[in-house]
């Protein structure tokens, strides 16, 4: 492939040109989808194209992996079948009884997965409050950890973690640090710049951005033994993404730098609008001055505070359900990060193990006209209340 130098090109140029690769066969400036599962050896027994079998690697992954590695400032990337496949691979390569530290508030499915691993005795799991740096330091001194997982902002309640401070503590005890960067994307925050060792993505979300791909990714700062173990893990468990999904992801990432600030600007307007509604109990959005870690979000996030706005409606689950059913533009659906906006009653999706309040509504803000989105919310407030929805 003819590659243009990715440094010092800006992230938007890297993304728009997908690193400027040109497909070698016909000179296509957009890659084909390589559907072959198997690749021919030459007479010496080698694979001239460095690909053997699609369970380990497929040429359709290469450009998307190179682009994401470059956008995150990492040295390599691997795509996976889903965000969960990427995340769980990390814990599969840990030694038996490894000590894993996670924040108390994080994406529920990964927390539940880890709790199950801990219950089976496969790992030891500790949970720390996202603002308790002192507690983290004490824990590290008493019982050094092997791996620390962070997620900032957290899905769905938008807690912010001080990435540099937490990473420094973990590194003092020799732990690896992995950051789930799904909500921020590299446009807003690049955790590797703060010393984190690996970044994980649910690429099903804003990286792809069109709601038509399920994929995950890991990006590493260094290609060390841990990374080699992860490569082995992906290849032998076959936790790979399909060539078509990888192609769609590459196409989606080409416009990431436009979609992220656009949805973040709308999300901030919507968060401010919600804060002024008498039917709203609280709004959780790192861009709001009322957010407890707003000062930290301002330091760690550029070009906005993300596309997820969560709010608690006065009343309970019944009122929240009713409110969502009155929305027309926001689709009542469970994923996030797509061009079209979605709203969901989060506790319903998370089920019985959820630690989320039953009246919490999570909005994923897309790239529609923000006026239209606010109008949709206004209409739902109006229909949900016999009183007029006046400002506080
Ligand atoms: N991490 C976060 C923050 C998520 O929101 C999700 C999914 O919603 C995941 C990880 C898991 O990703 P996937 O659904 O692609 O498996």
C-alpha cells in the first residue's frame, strides 16, 4: 500500500483520507472487501501477502486498524467481533487470581462479566469510587493490582476519572492500565497521551456512527508481551470482526472528526435545556457546570463533552417510560453513538443487577438539527404533564 506519512497530519486529515492508502490492485482510493478466508502459500511455504486465514487476520482489517491506532496515538490496533470481545480478551490473558481494579460506575456488562469471573475465582476484583484517588492509592499499597480498568466518561452516568492521576497510581504498583474510550472517542480524549497502556472501544458506537456495525477494538501504546498474548487470544478464539463490518467501520471513521463535535454541541444544548425543566430531577453531563467533575472534563476533553446525556425524571419508572413513549425523533432503542438520536430507560436494559435508578433516561445525541431534537423533548414534556412544563 502507498501510505502517506500520518505525522504531523491532523486527525481530521488522517481520518478523511483513511491515512491515504491506495489499494495496490487497481489503484482504488477506497479499499475492496476481502472475503477470502484462506490465502495461498508460495513455493517456499510462505504467505506473500502476510495473510493466511481470516480467523486470525484479514486484509480488510488492516486499514481500519492502522487508522484507529494513528488516531489514538498508539503503535498498533486490533479489531474484534464486538466491544465485549475486545474487553473480555484482556481478562483472558491475565494470570490466574490476577487483581483487577475497576471504578464502581462503568458500563454494566463489563462489570457483570468481571463479577462473574471473580465469583469463579478466576480473578480478584476491587471496585473504587471514581473520585477516590486516596482509596485507590491505599489499595495499591496494601494489595498491588495487575490491571486497572477505567472508563471516562462512564456509560451511562457520565462520571469522569482523572486519567493521569489514576494511571500514575496504578503504574507505581506495576499494573497495566486499560481505558474504555467509547464515549469520548479519540476526537475528545486520547488516553494514551495520559500514560494509559491500552485503549478499548466499542466500535459499534460513535467510531462507526451509523448503527450498522457491531465491532470492538484495542489500541496499544507498546507492542509488548501483553499485546502478543492478546494477538494469540484473538486468533485462537476467533473473536474477529467480519470483513464487511470492518469496511463499514473504516468508512464511518472517515467522518468521525465531523460527527463528534456536532453531536457534542447538540448534547450540551440539550443538557442545558433539560436542566431548566421543572420535570427533571437532575442532569448528568460532563459539559454542565453543575457536573461534579466538570473542571476535570474541561482539562481532559477537547472539542466537546460527548454525545451521551443522562437525566432523571421526577417520579419513577412509570413516568420515565411514558416520557420516552412520547418522543418521536429520539428512537426508543438501546445502543448509542449513531447519527440518529436514541433514548432509553437504562435500568430496563441493564436488568436486575443494575445499580442505575429506575427513572434514569439516557439520550444518545445524533447529528440531526438540534432545534428539532429540543422540540421533540419539549413535546414529550408537554404530553407527559397536565401542568405546563415551565422553566424552574
Ligand atoms: N463499553 C461501553 C462504554 C459500551 O457502551 C459498550 C456497549 O454499549 C461496550 C463497551 C460493549 O460494546 P459492544 O456492544 O460493541 O460489545
